[in-house]
C-alpha cells in the first residue's frame, strides 16, 4: 500500500537482535568440546564451524559442516538466545543458567551412549565429546554483571 507508514523497530527488539547475532556467532566460533577418538583417529578441539587436530598425518585447523554438530550443539544456540533474552529483560537468570548447563552437558550426554552402548564390530566411529565450558563461563559472567547492574538501577 502506498500510504502505509512503517513503524520503527523498538529499541528492545533491536537490542535483542544485535545481542542474539553476537551470541549466535560466539556459539558457532567458540569451541564446545574436546573430541576424544576412541578408535585410531586423533583427538581434537571442536567448535561448530571448525576443529583443531594434532596428529602425525595432519595438524591444524579444519572447517566443518555445521550440520554435523547439531546433535551436540543445539542447546548451545538456545542458550545464546536465552542470554540475549536475559539482556533485554525477558528471561530469568535461573532459566538462562539451567539452559547453559544443559547446553554444556549435551555433547557428553549425546556421545557417551553412542560410544559405550553400541556394540561396534571393529573401531568405533563415534567419538566421545568432553565439554569445554567457554560459552557457559561467558554466560555466567554476563548474567552476574547484568544482575549486579540491574540492582544498582
């Protein structure tokens, strides 16, 4: 319609969007687990988009298809959005921390049964993921900072 006037985006919606984008980027770039290869392969530090391995045949960073990590990192992105919601005042600290804790435990909860409960005929192809709580630590610091700041207001 020609005469329609578009409403400006509210300040809180814009803040939520900006914070969400930053948190989702951090969730994709920061490492989420130390990948322990139960079989003959090398161990590595794993992020959604990359990993770092040190082995005799290859050492260094590799890029990954992010869809490979969805079973291990889905809650990490939920945590990122809860952090953004907390920043704009629409989520409680308790829910944010619970989501963050579950996100940190997700890699081991998903990988441990696959490694230890499946009867492999030969070398296991599924690694064990041990969480690296960098995102959770940053989330705790952000929540503590914002809770303290809100008390002063």
